[in-house]
C-alpha cells in the first residue's frame, strides 16, 4: 500500500489521505480547506488523480474540514460510496447542504457588492451538489468489518470529539494502517472518552493541540464572569460557535449556570439552523454522549431557537442584554458575521471564542488583538470585549492523545503526525517519540510513502 498526504499536512484543515492498494484507491476524509487564503485556494485545485478513479471515501467525522470537500468531489466526477458512522451521516445531511448554501450565498453577496476579483464569483459547489453527494453515503456500525474493493477491510471505532467521530483502521491482509481522525478528550463534559483500539502497522494521528495542555480554568466560572460583567454593562454576549458539538456544550453549560442561579437570567438564543438541527440529532443519538434526557430538555426549555432569516435580522436590533450563540466558530461565515458587524463597535458587548482558531481566520485575528476586522468587504472596529475559552475545545491535547495511544496493543512501525500547525505537529512528534518510544515524523503536504 502507498499513502499520500493530500491535506491536513502543515495545517489543521483540508483533511485528505489517499491510500492506494494495487490499482484500488481510497480517500480517507474529504475535508475543505479553511483559514488563510493560500490554503483556501487549494479547494479550487484539482486532486492529483481523477475523482472517478477513487473507489471509496471513508469519513472519520462530519466536521467540514473533514467532510466539506465531498460535494466538490462529486461535482468533479466521484461516483463511489461514502462510508461513515450513522451519526456522521445524519450530521452531514445538515452540514453539507449548509456548506453549499454558504458557498452560493457568499458568491451572490460578492457579486452584489462587487468585492470579488472574479466576475462573476462562482461557488465551489452548490446545495444541489451536496444533496447528490449525500445519496452516495452508506452508514457503517462501530466495530463492523467493512470489505472494500481489492480485499481491503475497514473498521470504525469511536474516538469522542463529536457524536459519530471515528478512527478508521484499514487492512489489506498484509499491512494495516490506523487513521485517528480528531481525537476527543479523556474528560469531556458531553462526549465519552475515545475507546481504546488494537493499533496497526502504521498510524496517522492528529496534533491540533500537540504543543499544549488544556488549561485548568473552569469554563463555567469563566462564562459566569463574562456573562454577568457584560450584563452589568448592558451589553450582549455573542459566542461564535461550531454548530456541531460546541454549540451543544455551550448550551449545556449556560443552562446549568441558569439552573444554579449563578448568572443573570438573560434570554438565550441559538441562531444557527444547522446547530438547531444538530442539537436535535444529539437527542436522537443519546447513547453516544453523556447528557441525560433531563439535561437535553433543560436546553430546550431555556433556549430560543432562531430559525428564520427575519428572526435573525431582528436580533441585530436587540438593545437589551442577551446571549447569542451563532455559527461559525471561527467567524469565517454564516449568520454570526452579521451579529459581529452589529456588536463589535460597542464596548458594552462581549465576543467569546470557544475553541481553536485557525491561522488566517477572523477569530484568530480578534483573539490576537486586531483593532478592526474585514467582513463582507467592509471594515468594522473591534471595541467589544474579546474572550477566548480554549478549555472548551473538543480536541484532546497531547496528553489525551498519548494516553489513548498508550493503550494500543500493537506498536506501529511508523507514525505520521498531521492536522496541526507546524509547531504543534512537531511537538506531538516529540511526545510520541519520548513518551511512547515510537518512530514518528511530521507529514508534509503531498508526501507519498510506501507502507510495504
């Protein structure tokens, strides 16, 4: 088998790994590049093989940096199956059409305001492309042995992070390789910890937090302080949030603070149709997370779900203190951009980022102290209070990942570190070498290696 790194090498986005066995080619993850422009431009470049040559796509989980390129792949001629867990399938039914809508909406807005260098601006893919891609999905149960073409088998195992997230082990009868996907935390308020796995001859592991440990700060205490101080100023708390996983965690923590009467009883809005549907999916897949039926009901009872565009626009005229959770988590698109335009210029308001901010995103710029941000072709002053709650990340830190790997029964011949910024990836490599005594290296973009 040969392995090519087509994404998530040197960065945390665009996850794509091409595995070749004889003339059978499989794509593990099919993610969209996000963040800085030179990475986003890769979304428009052709893959190093025709999409029609790929026999199967296997997804570790539903986040757009792992699944979001699928509609573009189908648009370019991919006709095979897309294998993933059942929960990942359900989430992709929400995420992929939404991604197509955002692509179309951004192109429409760019053409209307004439701020694109392309005339006319075109979407990378459409909602229709996303629905076509979804017809090619085939859910797989955790622990089930899936037989692919050429006699290659695959097995999915849960790794925490978000519902449905999996690591994937592939085996051609002589050589095996394990792809970690995004590994969750050992102690997460919502998700169960990653399940131990047997291991494989080779390993590809993520490193988003490879150079740091999660802080010891209590995120509930931090939220309590921010919400109460903002309310005392007469301001609004805006939380840009990833629609899947993070929004549910934030709603749970805020509702707990309300239940314990630790914060002012402010109106709580979830302004993201995608996050609303994801919250409903969480209730359906209750066995995959820690929240009880009562806690899920508590979220419903305390949250105003903003479904229509008209309701979303009305929120921007709100003057009384409130809490608004809206996608996207890195302020890279979606309804949260309109809230930022309305709220950033006022010092009474607070913007709270609750997770990793990729380089080049508006979120990363704001937590690093910029005095203005560009949104929809215009610049807006950053006068609101900016906060970052990194301890809410759904990614395991290097300690979590090493603890998970330590339980592997098989020592890999080699480990490739991916899905991290350069410093984080190299730090993860050193932790694996020093703490596990495994051979490890950092994968480079478009590297191709032979697995024997």
